[in-house]
C-alpha cells in the first residue's frame, strides 16, 4: 500500500479520535473512534539484586547458595499512539492501588490511560516497587486480609459509610463499589519513599523526558522523583496525601487532624529548588471541610489541603510555578479522592489538557 | 467524517497490520503498522467477601468492626481490535509470573498479547487471584526475598546455570536476563487450584465464549476452568506443569523424577468428559531429556512430558481432540519453558494460528 494513503488514513482516524475525544466521549462506547497505537509493551526499571553466598548446585536447586534475587524494580506498561505528542505521561498510583487506578473506572468508563491516549499522549502506567506486578521486594512482608474497606470508603471521600455524599461523582450501584474495592492490591514489602522514587526515576531514565501524574500517596515520592531526575518536565498531582517537602528552616508547623498530624519533610535547598523549575498542577476534590471535624477521614484531608497550600506558596515564593485547584472553588462539585476516575473525569481531563497546553507541554 | 471513508480506512489499516503481522513482524519496530483498537479496559471478576462482626465506627476507622474485605478475584486487562474475530483469547500466566508473561519479551520484542491483537483477536491478560494486581487474598501470606533465580533459569530450561543451552531461543545479553528475572512476582496468598480456576471462570462468565491460553502452572487450573465453564471453547497450553486430570480408575502410575513425583489428579468421569468436547493444543519445548537424569530441572520436564502424553491419550480415547506438539519433533529447536516469548515466538504464533484456523475458532 502506498505510504501517503496510509498516512492520510492515520491522520483522518487520528483526527476522528481527537474529535470523538472532545465531543462524544463515553456517551456511547460503541461509537468511540478506534485507538491508533504505534506501539505498546512493558518493562521493568531500576531495582536491586541480592546474592546468597556460596556456589549454586544444580542438583540442589531449593538451596539458596549461589543464587540471586532481583527486586525493588518498577514495572511499566506503555502505549504510544500514532502521531504522539512530544512528551508522554507517566501515571503513578497511590496507596493500596496499582496501575488499574488509571484504567477502566469502577463504573466501567474509560480512565485516564485511554482518555489521554485518545488525546495523542504516550501513556506509561506504573506499578511502583513492591506493588502489583512489581511485587518482588528486597524486604520481607507479612500480608493479612484485614477488613478495612469502610475506612477506605470514607478516606477516599465517597461518603460517610454507608451513605454516599450528596452529589458525589461516584456511581452508587453495588457493582461499582465491588469493582472499586477489588482495584486494591497490597504492598509486598514495606512502603519506602526512596525505593519507589528510585524505581520511577529509573523509568524516566529509560524513556526520557515526560510528564508525571501522581495520585495520593504517589504525590510525596513524586516530588522526590522530580528532585532526582530532571527528565520529569511537569507534575500533575491528584490529591497528594502527605510528604510535602520544604527547604531547611522553612518547614511549617505540623498540622494536627483527627486522623494524624501532617508534617512537612525537610530537603536541602538545592533539592527543593528542583521543584521550582517545572510547572506543577495540584487537584483536590470536594467534601473537604474548612473547619476541624472529629471524623478522621475528612479531617485528614482538611489538614492535607492546608499543608498543600503552604507548600504551593513556599515553592512559588522561590520562583516556582505551582497551581493548586480545589475543585469546588471553581464550581466543580462532588469529586472524591479519585478525580481522574470520577464520573466527571472528562471534565478533569480537560482541565489537565488546558494546563499542558498553557505550559507548552503538549 | 462520512462513515464509509472511516470504515475504508479501518479496513486498509487493518489489512496493513495483518500483512505486517505476516511479513514484517519485529524486523523493524519503527515500521510496524499501527494497532487499531476498538476498545480496551480492565476489570475484576469473581472473588469473595469477608466481613468483620460488629458495627463500623467512622471515628475508629482502624478497627475492623463492621468492615468488609474483597479478595480472591481475578484481574483482567483486555484489548479488542477493530474487526475482531469471533472469539477472544484469554491468556493466563504460570507460577511466579503475572500478565507480563504475554507482554513484551525479555529481549524487547512483541509478546503474544500484541502479536495476537495484530492477528485480529481480542486479548484478555489475566492476573490470577493472589498474584500481581489481583493481590488481595482471603488468606494470609508471608513473603520472603529468597534467592532462587538460578533454580528458575534451569527450571525454565534456558540452560544449566551459568551456561545457556546451545541454540537456545533466548537472547544471551545481561539486560535480557535482568528483564526476565524482574518479570516474576510472588503469590500474595497460598496457591489454590480451585480459587484460581474460579477466578478465571468468572472472567469467562463476564466476557462470554473464548479461547484459553495457559502457561505452566496455569495448565492444571486451566483444565478445571474448562470443566467448570463451557464458555472455554479451546485451550492452548504452553508447557503445562502438572495436575493433569484423569477419570477415576484411569489415573496412570505416578512418574518419579529427580525433582518430584508427577501424579495425575482424579476427577469424576462427567467432569473429565468436558475436556473431550473442546480442541486442545499442548506445546513442549526443547532440552527435555528422553532418559532420566539427576538434574532436577530437566528431569522434572521429562516426567511432565511423559504424563502429558498419557493424558492426551486418555482424553483422546474418550473421544477428545488433544494434540501434543513436542517442538523438537517437528524440527523446531531451542525453545525454553516460554515458547510464546522465545526468539521464535512468531513461528510459535503461526502454529497456534493454524490450529485455530483448522478448528474454525478464528
């Protein structure tokens, strides 16, 4: 087939996909334009190796002598659309979650993985070291099936169990909740900010410059990743949970809440300054109280949002470029802790797209 | 855009992809035709729920009282190409592995996930219950980073550590071995044939009829899945490891090896007969000795291949349709325990495609 015909077809279909993305997303799955991928695949990045002393005896394979163990790598699954934009997006899950965070939503719509592919971005989904497919940990773990989902229902601000928040952007059928709870997977080793940021930094080393999306617990090590690796060209952080970093001498007073006390973390000024050199967009959703409450789940987010604002101000005072969007303040209501998979996730994606366009990252 | 133009473009590009698949696979990644996907996404299927007694107190969220725990589901990531064939393929990993088994090969080529998408099959990748993204187990587990990779190097018949088998279909650079070892992830609960086959059966309940590909440890519960669910329309089993099922009174004598003793498992005749009603293709690779050896890794496969042949005969004697292909016997040499990701995986995919065509499953 002559190449120009193929290119024209690619262009026509890509344009269709783009228009579909803007005009007809998720209204009728059957009518969505095809996804056109140039390439997809997966790899491990980073990690460490342990070796048992001695010499391996192939007749005694169950003995560790002379054997190795590779662990603490990140795992990434990637897709590159035809005619991809300049920078890919690396999407990093939060606590108790894995790459699924960015895939199909609990109520069965397209998540950010596919939405941003349709918007012509390369997309890399991460399982951080010691989570999901990146399960080989250099340290031991003991896993117990502890009932904890009502905690998460509240902590993720879907409602106050068993009630949903009024107007919440989360479908209220039992099957959605079933899928939501089954999107969790445990740590297979202790959570370690340095280990996970090393793993994601190694992903950037492999793929080159890109845009980092973080969710929740991924927020803190996300800042560290940008400090460690200047291939992180921007960060979009969805409800970063804690571990905001400040330069020595500028750490704000701890903020107590009914859940815990939120503390800033200290980094040397030279590291902190790395965060002033990239555009950063931070989102928080709805149902975060202004005033203290004795419900730990909601109160924890009051304290985190407050610390996030102090952090935004600190970075910007040093010449940074952080925007913090508390969605209700711009009239977008009902978002949970997962704005990227909430029912209005196309509206959220539009805000992200606009940010990336404004910063000339698209 | 007028729909006929779009359809023509889809057809043209799909044809290109097909031709590329046949003629130009993996010779130059930059020249591969685009993948055209109608849809992609992920979901959990099956599983159980535990509940702690008592009433949940939102002010004491760390206490289990009144909380639930969803676990033991399977996780599936799927992609449906444009103009997909009748049946999708459900790909199920083996021991110590996860969905990555079918993705990019350790040396960076396209795995069966993408190869069969290019051949216009819908593809579902499974993480079985208690593995990878399906990590929430209903039972406890204790994970230890035990050095064991030289065992796997031998067990997976890449060679006899530290030597590679002569002519092995596995790239011998260190980076490939690094990726290979990092494709492992631990069980997050005890391996249980019933639990994992229930999970995969639930995937079939959700998606409807399909073709099951199994690898290694997935082989045994693969037979159980076909017994449990008649939506399994065919099985292609790559080096099924053990747990071959026989009807009562027809179980062959155990086969001892330097690794373990391979035993047939008993199922009622009515269940066994389910396996006679679908076409089944079984592959074994190279470097499986004919005669006993004191190297446990290779000897284990001698015993397994022997049991597999007895099983093939038993199913076929009851009217079944099992083909067992020991690759060296048809002149295909050097395959490891992972024929679907070996260097000649396109040749293996061609054998699978021919089988599916012959059985009118395409």
